[in-house]
C-alpha cells in the first residue's frame, strides 16, 4: 500500500515539473519574440 502512495507522489511531482517547464518555455519564447519585435523588425 505504501508503494502506491509513493508512486502517486512521484506522478504528481512529475506533472507539476512538466507543467512548470511548459509555462517557462512559453514565457521565454514569448519574451524572445517580444525582444526581436522591439528591435525594429
């Protein structure tokens, strides 16, 4: 039973890290595009 709890915690941690990675990558790409547009392109 303890194994199921540990696996559940690991899955939740992986999902949180995955969503955080997607949000950070989207923010970084949007920031880079904003910088390129701001340079007069």
